[in-house]
C-alpha cells in the first residue's frame, strides 16, 4: 500500500486504537486523513493473535480488558463491538482459604471477608469505600470526553471532601491503612494503583493515586470487562470504521521524522514525505521528541511482566470451597498482600528481581469462549493471562533473556504455591510439542510494539484536570504537544492510558474546535 496524495488535512502517526479513533472521527467530519503504521497491521497493543502454532485461540496478547472505553465512542462510530461483565471481581488465595469478591452476591462476599479476617469490619469498610469510588466514577468519567476541567471545577463535581482528599490529595497508602485492617484486603485495594506503575503506597508524588483513579472510574462504574472476540475485535472494528469514513490506512510505513515551522508540517516515512495540516501522534511524547530531532527527555520505564498461557483444564486450588471457574473468572491475585507488594517494590527498586513476584491472572474464555475455534473449542481449552507487577525495565538491561527466564520461573513458583498442582501440569501443548506459554518483559514490549521502555501508559499518568488556563484548543482538550498543529492522540496525552480511545477522541475534537475558530 502507498499514499494517494502529497498532503492531507490530518496525518496520524501510528495505527493503534487511539489513532484509529481520531482518524474515524476526523474522516467522518469530512477531513482527508492518512494513518501511517510501522507494523504490517493496525492495533498497536490492542490486538489479538494466535501465538501458539496449531492452537486455535485468539489471545489478547498485550492489553486484555476494557474499562475506560466510553460507550459514546462506540455509538458515535457505529462500532460492532461488545464487552461482557465479569461477575467475579477477584479471588485472592490465602493458605487453604481465600477472599472472594462476588459482585452478584453481597452475602457471599461478606461471608468470605468474615472467614478470612474473623470479622465483617473490613467488609463494611470495603462496601463504604467502593461505594464512594462508584460515586466518584459517576461524576468524573463523563468529563474525560469533554474539555479538561480545572482542578477546582473537578473538585466541585466530586462534591465529597473525604473522597477528594483520599484520591487527589493524600498518598493512597494512608487511606488504605486508615480504612482496612487485614493485610490481604489492603493488598487487593492497592493493586489497582500499581498496574503498569512502578511505585509504592506512600509515594508523595501520588503516581499510585493517579493509577488508582483510572482503574476505578471506567464506564462510570469501575468495572473491567472482557472484550468479546478478544481485544483485536475492537481495533478491527475501528479500522473498518475509519476506512468506511474515507481515511487511508497505510501499514508497513514507519515514520522516521517530523518537520514543522508551526505553519506547515511534513511527515517523513519509509515511503517518502507527506504534508499535513495537523499531525496527530499516536506514539509517546518521548518518541515525538525523537521524531522532531529534539533533545530526548528521560526515557519512561515500564514495570510489568505479561505471560500468556493456554491450559487444557483449569488448575485445582488448595481452597476446596471455591470453584476454579469462579476463582479465575475474575482477577486472581498472587503474592499481592500489602506487605508482599511493599517488599517486592523495595527489592526491585534496589535493582534485584523480587523474591516473590506479585502478579494477577484472569481467564478470558470463562466469560467469552468465542476466542476459541476449531480443535481448541472442541477440547474445551482455556486461556490464562498473567500480569506481573514491580518488574521495571532496568532489571532486564544487562541480560534480558536470562532475567526474564528467572522472573518467569519465580512468578510461576508463586502461582504453584497457591495451587493444588503445578501449573505446568495443566498447560496445553502446541503443534510443535511446546508448552503454550509466552512471556513479555518491558523490553519485549519496546521491541515488539514500540512502547518506550515498555511503559504501557507511554509515561506517568496525569490527573484529569488542568492547573492553568488553556491557551488553545489542544490545551483545552489535554492533547497539546508544545508544537502548534501537532497533537498527542495516544496514551501520553492527559487522560491517556488503558484501552479507551479517549485521547483519540479528544485530539479529533481539538482539531475540529481549532478549525472552527480560525
């Protein structure tokens, strides 16, 4: 494929889901749009693939759950895309018991808290705390597809001083320790503050609070849902919507540079050069600096391990009171007590692999078996997705493969410690006789899909408000790059991160607003 024009109204750098959202909106508004994608397919981190030869399972290889995608974007673009709600929120094994959070049964959840902690105190605190987070979600989430509110405006919308202070003012660890007594319960709350974010509960910068906020407000409920058909179903639908609206999508065309004088701009790529009225960058701010030939900022550092597995049956648990089909349908926490998370962080911060790597698993096929076809469906196979915490990219710098192998072994050992049988006894084999297990470190994500340092959010997340007056439409919508006519439309924008489409939507709105004010 090649471009059909020498210049476009909009050139989108990168065909990930946010770039495709922006392209679809702007093409539907009548603008000429070109999307340039380095890889031979669109989707970025939001893709499905069959990683195991001969096994018909479409695995969401990198990103895997949906919470932040507004229904408004799905409806606006006419996407044929659905998600399924997970009834089980989480299960955390502890010795021969565990903590089960069942969103469909308050009684069952209360009883599980009581068995674990000996009282219902932490359940009552849990109910109160997440009730407040639900109200926060209802008030904050709708603002994510509007111009950035000021800090004061957002605070007035939240209209709850205790909740505002807990999320926006005080290190989250203070709130957790004030409200919960049990070490396991505290850890379950804290994990949402550490996904893709290397920090600790008392970080004064509040990085943990920002991560926590985005994990509890999605959809106005905080629910994390399963994409029907796998994550690639979303980006396939977005690419179809963009093309149907008239956008050109050219894959296999890596962008090598951007030139701009603030009035005119050009994008250099492997196939030549193309002019642009606006350039929307669905890459990280770090990569934008590289493309502009500017001094590079400090490189972001990702901190997660991803392991994809296919099993021929779900593993048995040490906790005989819980069905594995419940335990793995939600988020299955491993070595994620409050104390364990702190210890793993301190070890990794000192340059050592965590001795007990924390991680969490869920099983896509328990909620959506449609990702299995052919023999995999007939055999009743299941996919397991593991996401590990506190594994910063620097730990892999000297010998990435040895460090990854050691980390995978240690992570699976922690999993085995809470199972009634080794996970390897349950793994399926591919057509070559190999176990169906693949692991991705932060450096693998950098190499495979271009995330700087393997950082899944492109850089630290930001609170969804502005602290100063917005000078132009790009600043008003939180997509400013520091360069006129160049906008961020990826995870590095304000209100970026996760599979949301929000930065793509907001960049498109900023372009249309700028043009209407000319």
